[in-house]
C-alpha cells in the first residue's frame, strides 16, 4: 500500500464510514450494518508454523462486523496497479486469516488442556467455529478493471479434463471498480460514500460531476476533506458548511470550483495576452527598427558618396585648369623658340 491510499485508509478506518461502505456494498444501502456493529481489528496477521517458523501479512483495513471479519484492499490513482493474480492474493489473505483464528483457538485449548483424542491432535474441538472472512477490493483507478475475479480465470485448464473441474475449488473475489460502476449502483451507498465515489469517478469532468451530484444530500465536513485529499483538490477544504450541523453542499462546492476555475482562466488569459502582446510588440518594434536603420544607413551612405563625388569633381576641375595652363605655357615656349630661330 502506497501513499496515494493513505487518505482512503484514514477515511474508511473510521467505523462510521466503514459501516456505510460495507452496508452499501453488501446490502445495497438497506441499513443492515451500523456504526455500533463495527470494531477495529488487527491489520497484521502473524502465524507460527512449528516452533521457529513464522509467517506475517498486513492488510489495508480489517474490521470485525457483527459476527464476521471484513477486509478492505484499496487500489487508487491514475496509474493504479491492477493485480492480475488478485484471486490468489485474496485467497492467501483469507487463508492466513483463518489460520490465525485457528492458531488462537489452538493456543486456548493448549492452555486449558480440555481436548482429547482426535480433537487434541487437531487442536480444534468439534464444536469450535471460525469467524467468516469477507475481502472487498476497492479499485479507484482510471483504467477499467480487467483482472480476474475468480480463481478459475487464472488457472490453466488446457490439459485438465472437464470431469476433473468439479474437484478443483474455485474462489471468487469482490471488486468494486468505482470509476466504471453505473451511477445507479453507486447511489445505493449512503450519501457521503455516494458523493465520495462520484468525485472519484468524474474528477476530470466538472460538468458531469455537477449533474450527477444534483439533488444529493449535503455531506459531512470530514468527507469533504477526505475527497479534497483523494482527488488533490485542496480548495474543497475551504467550503463553508451549511448552517445546520456540519454538512457541506457538494453542488455548492462544484459551483465554487467552476467559478474559481473561470476566474483563474481569465487571469491566465490576461497574463498570456499581455505576454503575447509584448512579444508581438517587440517583433514589430524590431521590424520597424530594422527598416528605419536601413533607411538611415542608406541616407548616410548617400551623403558620403555625394561628398566624395564633389571632391572628385573639384579635383577634376583643378586638373583641367592645370592642363590649360600647361598647354598655354607650351604654346608660349614654341612661339619664343620660333622668334629665336628667325634672328
């Protein structure tokens, strides 16, 4: 048993809650099992074989109920483990329970010294009786229970003739697959257990949960707190009880969760909207900045080229004036040479 089962074990360990669970399960809510009929039993089973060998088993919950023993095995969680050898496991638990009872009876007779002959060899008087044991498997996983529900389902009969099957004992187990049981069957449980199961079944669908809870009776505050722990919805612990007694309206609880969810959704939406807006603004700003930068860069480059062009033009004009002066000087030189030659 893991931590996920702890809230379930704590809740159903209360005799009143266990009585309601057992009555709804075994007697379909007829009120045959009451709180005063339930007493706590030892979860540990310890058996001694011979003088030095011991065997020990632990049970999730174990109660004595008006002449019988009830054991509750609990499996919960989104990935709850389905024990495919559950019939053998339950048979082992029940066998240990009966063996433990027999050990107690045998120890009593050994101390009393009141047995003779066959009874002495058996350690069990002919008039002795064992208390009947019923093991219930409460399965609350999201995955439908597809394991065996009787010993025959896990036995290999391929080589066994049909004539021999009557000699092979079968062993049925009792599984309540909460999340895949019709609401009509769950409604046979007392109001608190019914609401508990509906929350487990529809924990991921508030709309269906609200519809299923419509018209149901308020539940005890302790039940509301246990539901909060089991489904991981801590906000349920803040629901205000009804004025009369300490009862909580489950419809009111769902309405509050839905309203709170809408409020959170709006806040998240606004936050995301702002973030998206900022992101888009940055992107647009970057795009505009690049465009402006490009235009400014081009403008600066044009100014630079224009300055260089003007400088080159000025140098060209200077060169042309120098060339004109040089040509004029050359013409004067030729003219003077000609005069010299004529003398």
